[in-house]
């Protein structure tokens, strides 16, 4: 099995509390959620891309991974119909959706757009 692209989400409750912010925590940082499955070939292709983007946006975007085989209810509730799907959350709400295997520049542009919309993209990033 491949190493996770981000911190694994292990339970539905963890997803609700940490990503949907059902708990008291309020993250200032956007969260990129990779929905994946061990049997998924395109997921294995996008995983290194997600890792590279995670390094590029270290301290500005948190990256987590949801195994849809282990947490089908989380995937279903998030509206994930196929894997890989990447959802970028902020404040418990989806800010962007990417379905399928994408190149690093495509994913980085999506993250930049979310950061820009939130006023978190510095001039040095533009």
C-alpha cells in the first residue's frame, strides 16, 4: 500500500470535527482533502502531486487523506462520486473541487485561487 499523501483521517467523527468543524476548533488554514482508495490507479498517480503541493504550501494549507473504502459515509456525505477527488475546505465549507488525476500546476492554481479568495495569498506568491 502507498504511503498517505497527507495525514490520514481515520473516522467519520474525526472528519466532522477537524474538517467540517463540528467541534470547537476553527481552522484558519484551508484543508485539502484527497479522497482515495487503495485499488485506484489514478489515485496512485495523483498522490505524489498532492505531496509536492503540500510541501509547496507548507504552513498555509493542511493536507489530509480519506480512504473511501474505509469511510464510505464520509465520501458519500461529501458528494464524492469517484476517486481521486480533491476537495479544498475552509471554515467547514468546500471552496474548490477537483475530480480525477491532475498535474501539479493545476492543483497549485486551485490552491492559489482559494488562498487568494480568502485573502491569504501574499504578494510574493503572485
